[in-house]
């Protein structure tokens, strides 16, 4: 099965559909969209707290996480070693753009 890594793949309509679906989901309920891209981690719980405190802060945080995720998803997986970590993002999945972390074996 072919993995969808970037818009350069043959599945561009699927990639665009997933991106638009995530944006629509973030528009109505930000923590659910964050859960889909980061899992049940620190970023998800921060977004839940921000959404409880105010709907707008939850949206801003969710769209920031989505921006970082999709911006880094377009990068080459090997370029993540030289990339600085995005401030305020605690999930390695978002930091790596969904690519597996391949920093093992380095000094």
C-alpha cells in the first residue's frame, strides 16, 4: 500500500480532501482536529484547556499546530534533523510532519 507523504504523490485529490476535512473539523471543534494530527498528548490537552477558556484561543492554537504539521510534512524526512523545533509544539509527530523519527543511532 502506498503511503501518502506529500502533494507530489499521485493522490493529490486525496491529500487536498484530507487537508480540507481537517480545516473544517478545526473550525467546529478544535481539540478533535488536534487529536487527529497529534494524538492524545500534551498538545491535545493544552488545546482542550484553551478551548474551555475561550473558543478563539483554542482555534488559534489548533490552526498553528496544523500549520506546523503540514508545513513540515512537505519537507524531506532527512531534513528534520537540521530543522529547529517549532516553539510551543510538544508532539514529535507534529514536529516531524507525521514522518517517523529516524534520529536513532546518531551521536
